[in-house]
């Protein structure tokens, strides 16, 4: 038993949750590193919840605010189709669609900005 990790609540095993939080943090960091390497200064990063397959964050930068999704799934299974679909909806016009800034894969998962 690992003592001192309590991400799941009292009485529940916390190691798996800690590992999941650590992995999602790594994907979030990869997205933030991409932003900073492309001239965006990170001003704040706030978790926005998630689902069983993705985590969501609001990232405030010097060039605007962005919504970041991260997942343990590969980019082809998770975000490539979403990015292409959003781009197709935007091209069709008629509705306001967020612009996909970037999507990518990192070891063990992926992200979309």
C-alpha cells in the first residue's frame, strides 16, 4: 500500500489514480511546451474536468485562451479525426467552430489544442 496518495477519496486505492494523474500531467506539459515553443507565454492553466478517456484544461496565454484536451490514447484513435472534423465543419460555414491550433502524440498518449 502506498501511503500519502489520496486522489480517489477515503478508503479507495490511490496508486492507479496517481499514475493516471501523472500521465495526464505529462500530456498537458507536452501541449504547454508546444505552445511556448511557438511563442505563446503561458499565463495560467486551469483543469476543466474530464471523462474516462480525456482530460480538459483551459490555458490562458499571451496570445489568447485555448482549450486543451489530453488522453492516454494514441492521436490517431483520439484527436486526428476530431481535428479533421472540426476543420471540415469550419470550412462548410454556418456555425462557429473553434480553430484547431495543433494536435500531437507524446509517449503514451496525445493532445489537441
